[in-house]
């Protein structure tokens, strides 16, 4: 959530930068500033009346003490009308604040200066590539291979739950578990502390990380309990620090968490969303950091290198792209996407987004730290990234490592799987 002071002092800058996200903020920003002016005027009037009331109350005490009962009663009648007026102003203040809150949550985060204008993923900027695209003969898409080797069952998952909820079987389940363990171990080696969080969160948690109200339609809602199934472990992990003031010495905080993720959107049907390309439920390992503002972009680069190292070790062809404004999420200031090349589908598949949210989430979370230099509480920066999302990684491994006898297992995963081939 953007800070009102930032909007007041830099309104033209905010409006101009949000155009990069294809968001016209001019009207909303003007309404926010007008409401805030009214709120401040109202607050000043209320404070003045309260000061008057306090002074009169003191006079009443003096009058009673000096035996001036009639004068004291006169003052008391004045306080009654003052209290009524103060109460009216307090209710008006609450109304102003409620309207401000409703408008503030409509504004997306300000994109970093590196973010370029654009409409869609087609306007994203490629940063670099790595790995070698295999030259395969008689290549088959992963949905044919998983059916042939009976390692993932979509029909059975559809029977039990519905479309987009596959069941992993035998070596498919072991490969999935191997990837999770590998990603967690790599994160631990990089200094991340593992946490295992709930898979459902309350409304305050969804609001804190920006899923609510922006992405409410994408989340599964447990109506009776008013809870939401998490779309990513980012939500519960980051909310560990909601309403917390940290000591600067503990920063950066680095967490990694594995979770199942749930997303209602499944997109249109077609080859580009077949098989594992898009699911309602999928597994993901998420890395989260909380950092000081002056070091958060250094941390973002560190997280990008960590995700890149995973793809290098899996020996998958990949590319890194910096998202344009039109493809940037509501809460992000800067995001790098990682895509792996699917040899059989002959297309790039997104497997990770690594983002810096700067203070956007922290303003919602009321997440701060005690600055030793500035001697005051400062809003922290939050960052997160997929390290990694499993469905498309699994799809890429199955397709890129296939041969005439089956699917080979990446060397780094063999100690985790206990086998070197699916056949």
C-alpha cells in the first residue's frame, strides 16, 4: 500500500510511474489528497474542541473547590454540547479514514525505474540465457510421456476432485518429492531458514501481502470460516512478521518454505495449458527475505542468482526476463521471471518470479525495524521468489531428458530419487 505522505509530496511522480503499469491514478490520487485534507481539517477541529473541553473541565473542578456551584453547573452544560460535537467529529473522522483506506488499496505499487512500459509478456526484456536446448528425435510432450509411463494421473485426480488436481504415482511421486527436497536443501545451504506454514490464511494475511482485495477471485475461499487457501507460501511466511517491529541486527531475515498452492484460475483450454502447464493445485518452494531499503535491490540480485543456480544444476535451458509494466503484478516494484525451454512443446515455460515489493507489503503488514542510525522505526522491504514452482520444472525435465528408452533423471536428483531413469 502506498503511503499518503508519498502521494501528497510526489503525486505527479506517482501518477506518471503508474502509467508504466497501464494504470491511470490521476483521479484516485486527487480524491485521496482531498479526503486527507478534509481528514486533517476535521482532526484539527476535533483536537481544538477537546482542548477547550479539557480547560473547561479544569475550571469546573476549581469552581467546585471554591464553592462556586452555580458557575460550575454553567460550565458543565457547556461541556455537554462540546462532547456531542466531538463525538460527531470522531464519527466523521472514522468515515474519512474508511474512505481513504478503500481508495489506497486500489493503487498498485510504483514500478522501479528499471521497469519499462509494455502491454504484456511480449514486451518483457530478456536479460540473459543459460543452458543448452537439446536436439531431440521423435520428441513427445510430457502429457504423452507421463501417460505412457503411468507416473501422473489426471483422470483419477479429476474423479476425486476435479480438473487441475493431478495424482502423482510411483516414480512420478518420488521425482516430485526429490525436487522439493533438493530445492529446500539448496536454500538451506544458501542461508535460508525453513518454515512449514498453514495452507489456509485469514483475510488480514491475504490483505497484508496484496492478494486481497486485488486477487480475491483467484483464491479458494472457505466460506464458513472466512479463510483462504494459499496461492503461494509467500503469504503465510511474510505474515509471520505482520504487526512486528524488528531489531535491525536480525536483518536480513531469510525463510524458505514448501507448500501446496491453490489457484482457482486455470486459463483457457488448449495445448499451452495441457498437462502440467497450468493446475489448480501444485507444489512450490518459496524463498522470502525481509531487508532494509538500502540493501533490498542487492538482495533481489542475490535471489535471482540463487534461482539461476538451481536451473544450472538441473541442466535445464533457461532465460531470465525483466517484466514490463503491463506484466508486472499489482504489488511488485520489480520482477524477474525465469523460464525454461520445453523441448517437445518448443516454447518457454515460466517457472519462477523473483520480486522486490519494496515497502508496499510492509505498509499493509505494519512491518518495521528499529534503525540504529536514524533512531526510529523504518518500514522494511519484502522480497520473494519461487525456488522453484514444480509443475513446469517437472514438465521440462520429462521432455528435455527423454530418449527412446524413457526419461533420464538429472544427475543432482539421483541421490534423492534412488533411480536414474523412468521407463
